[in-house]
C-alpha cells in the first residue's frame, strides 16, 4: 500500500510535469512558427493573420521581441477576460455550458472540502482502530485519515451521517440551480437564434414502400394529406457512397493541380513536370499542369455519369427524407407526434443541423435499429468485462506488499526504494490512462453501428458508454479487484463470517490509488492538453512534407472540437470520486479541487483560442451530466450504508435509508421540470417566434431558403464550382438562384445540369475555408462564410 512518501513522490512528479508542460506551452505559443497550432480558432474566424509574413528570415520562426518573454504567462489572465455571453457568441452554447461543469464542480466541492477537512479528519484520526488491525490488513498512513480508523459501534459515525445529509442537500441545491440556469440559457439561445433550417425541418425514417409510387411521391402524398396547412417541401436522400470515393480522388488531383499552378506562378521560367508512372516515380515525363487538368476532366465525366446513374436508379433513393414546413409550429407538431397507426412506420424527429448529419445511418430500418442496439449492448457488456483483466493487473501494482505475498520471487526488485515509490505512486495511474486511451475510438465505432443519425447524438451515446465503462472498471473494478487481491492473505486465514468486515474496512483504502490517478490524469494530463504536443508535431510534419497549397495548410491546422465522448465521462468520474470519498476519505478532496481549477483554466483557453465546434446542440448533453451526478450521490449513500453495516453501527445506519429515496425523488422532479426543454420545442415558443418573424418579414420566401438546406452531398459542387444546381420546388415557388427547376406536384424532382467551367487559378485558394462562426455583434446565430464551396459532407462518414 502506498505510503505518504509514495504519494509525495507521485505528487512531485506530476506537479513538475504539469509545470513543465505549462512553461513549454507559454514559450512555444509566442513563436511565429507555432501560431497556427495555438490560435487556429482565430485563423478560422478570419480574425488573425500569420506573423510570419513580415520580418527577417529568423523572425519568421523565432520570436525576437524579448519583451514578450517577460510576460509569457499573460495567457492566464487573458483566458479569464472573456465573459460567458462573449464565449457563447464566439464558440457556441455547447462550449459555454461545458465550462460551467467545471464551475459546478468547484461550487460543490469547495464547501464540502472545508467542512470535511475541519470536522471529519480530526474525528477519524483520533479513533485509532487501524492500529489494532495492522497485522490483519495491508494499510497505509492515508487510511488513518479515513472512516476505516473509526471504532465499530462508535457514536462518531453520526458525524459522517450528518455530513452525508448536508453534502447531499448542498449538491442537490447546486444541481437544481444549475439545471434551471442551463435550461434558461438553452431556451434563450434558441429564441435568439436567427432563422435556421433545422427549426423548420423534420427527418422522416422508415418510409413504407407503396407500389407504383416513388419514395418522393409517397412522402409528398402522405404529408399533403396529413399536414395540408403546414407542409412545404421535402428532400430525398440518396446512397452516394461510391460517388463520395470518386469525389475524394478528384479532390486529391485538384490539390496537385493547385500545387503545380503555384509552383509555376513562383517560377514562370520553369514549367513543372511529372512522370505518368506509379506515384510519379517513373514513366513518360509530361507537363504537370496539363496532365492534372486532363485527369480532373476525366474524373468530372466519370462523376457526372455516376451522378446521373444514381438519380435514375430508384434503388438509390433511401426510405428517408427531410421534410420542411412553413412554420416552426408545424415542424414541432410533426416532430413530436406519432404519424401512423403503425408505430414502426413514418418515424419523425427533429432534423439535426445540416453539418451535424451522419448520412451513412439514415437508411437503417426500424427492425435493424432494434437488433443493432441489442448487439451493441451485449458487445459493450463484454468489452467492460474484457477490460477487467488489465485493470486487475494495474490494481496489483498499487499494492506491492500484497504482490510480494503472492509472488515472493519479485521481492528483491520491488524493494529497491525508488522503484517501489515509482511503481506505487506513479505507474498505476499512468498504466490505467494508457489502457483507456484507445477505448473512446472503439466506443464511437459501436455508436455508429447502433444507427444514430447525428454526430452530436453519436458523441453523447459514446460518452454514455464510456461513463458506464469507467464506473464499472475504473471505480467499482478498482475497489473490488484491488480489495480481493490486497486482502487475499487475510481471507485465507480468517473465518468466513469476518470477510464482509474485511471488505467494508478495505473499501476506503483504495483512496490512495485514486489520488495517484487524479494526479496523473487530472493534473499532468490536463496541463499536457494545453501544450498540444501531438497536434504541434503533426502540423509541422504535414507542413514540411505534405502541405502544397494554402488549403493544405488550413487542413493541417484543423484543431477539431472539444472531445465530449472522452472529456465528459472523465469529468463525471471526478464528481463520483469526490462525492463518494467526501465522507469516507476526505483527504482526496483537495486533489479534486486542483483538477477542477486547473482544467477550467486550460479548457477556457482552448475553447477561446483553439477548438472549433463541428456542430451546435444547444447544451443537449446537460441532462446526462445531471443524471450522472445524481447517480454518484446514490452510489455514495449506498456505499456508506454498506460500510457502516460492517462497522456494527446498527443504531446509526438506518438514518441513511431514506437518503437515496429523497435523492431519487429530487431527480424525478428535475427530470419532469427541466428535461422537456432539452427534448422538445414548446409550441408556445414556436408560435411566438413564427409570429414575430412574419411581422418582421412579411414577404419572406421560406421555400427558397429551405430548398437545398439538406441537399444530399451528391448534389454539391465537385470542389470549386457548382456542376449541378438543384432546387426542389413542389408547389410552383421560384427559388432565389438563377438556375432552378419549377416542378408541379406530384411529379418527381427535375435536375438541371450545368457544364463545368475551366479549373480555377490558385489565387482562389488563399482565402479561409468555409466555417460556421458566431456574429459577436448580434444574438447567437450562424454566419456562413462561403469563399469557396463547402467540402462534401460525407467526408466525415468513415467510422
């Protein structure tokens, strides 16, 4: 069992690691060559230009302004300057609410830590029970600060029970206030948004096959009949996976053409050449520009033929459609009601925002969805228990004394002082972190197989699976596995009636492992997050070997978004550890507080300067955050009841029985009070928004606005120009663009083809890529910059 000196070694290693990461970040961020790595958000928004454009050769790589080295830590106050409303305008509501989770942790645990350290530590230390059990159990100095040190049948347990009630009431109070505040933020955010396509659109799945009718006609007939006053139009969904592969190949060819055009522009006297053989290594030498122009021209013909083939093949149309209405009220009625007497047909739900759609899963039928969910549930269950094997080994490292008893031949190596301190104080948390590194990717693949149609939903489902894994393996698995291994010798040399007592006493002893885990994952790893060492190395490698155009450089600096599938479950684990051990081993709470404070500062900086959210769910993940903190409360109460029962505290244990009931009743109230705001759109709000919009814009042509909002990626331009312009016009309404097709119902959509112009010059690519950004001069809304057409949406489809 790790001693206080072992914990000190671990703390020293992790504190020094965190300081080193923060100092390295403060130095690297002010170097011009790293500017795109540490400030990509501002480049994407168009608010920042490269500092390498001016100055001498050395100044393009190294910051020669020595005054900036004296204020290299000013990133900390700068990260705290931006207000919450400014963060919402700058990065979105998801990012702002994500930061509030860290604030909630500080609000909950600061008062708890003060009370627990002032009251429970003296109560635990002065009892001295473990002095009499030191021959039976493997103990450490930390255990003498825990509830394990209190004598059986002691009246001191009323202190622990009283504080458990107080901590529960305080946590529930803070959860209620935060839930109310976040729900209000969400409704205000939705009300203040500008007109958005998803506010008027519903995704319809499991469209039945009607003999003699196309899918498009079936959808049109059904909604004209059942929603005659509000139905506007719909957009079919096509299976375009093969077309997507062709588009990616053409994109690579276009990139090579851009590179050669730029090369020729810089050196007009020397025309670039390439070899036609494998990878350009051998074969006939030809003019690169003309060669790639011909290759692109051939690909355009192939893609046009493939496109026409898909349009003409009825089997390419999937039994899914995006149905748009002339009002938010009409869309809300459709999305929140059952459409057919057969509940497995005409399944409706709110459409995700266009950039949030995961196209590959749209065609999965209802029966297949149920089977997939069952298979994935069983797979997750198996995965959880498969990981118990490495978890058990990791836990054995946390108690080398117990390992020596089982494997005495390892004693000479283990007894070396530095190795012993390193293994017990640092390695267990690090090893567990490595085991967990690949898990989110596996769970994301499982969520995609499950059939969810929105990237935001995929991330929430992945986060849920990851949380269950961490609850079972990292928390319960660490306690059960560690206890069984650690107490093996005691189990074999005592009567069976004493085993529950041994387990009950040994549960608090796992606090030493969790302290080391918090320091590795919560201190050093969070400091490593701001350093961005992996993105830094990858960017410079790409910039050195792969970047040929400005567009390549933009792709190379892509910062991604906050990793919700991994970050949220980790956060919820810290809530669980803090709530469970607040009464059992309160010395763990200061380590939790350091994590929440440091992580809040780091992620605030990252959200402001680095991350670029790929979607906006308006804090749809908050109900899961609330529910899992409630689950942490219930788990802590049940564990305390079990622990006290082994302490023969029959007089005090019954006082805890009512606490889980009260906690679950509070959760049920919050669920009915606040959760509808995260799942449904109130008709009252929808009607008010519609009325206000009609008053402000009486001549609004909503059909032209929604015409291609959910246009399937097959109809997007090949990359730089639009080859196909599609407008589905069911009711003789003119679209806003010059090239449209006016179609009368119920005839199928007609598509107008346009001959592609010649390839553009490279100068076109020097602008920033298209992004959704917030306009800080108005309420939160989306502003789309379309300097060049957007990439194919199905580029994000690979599992």
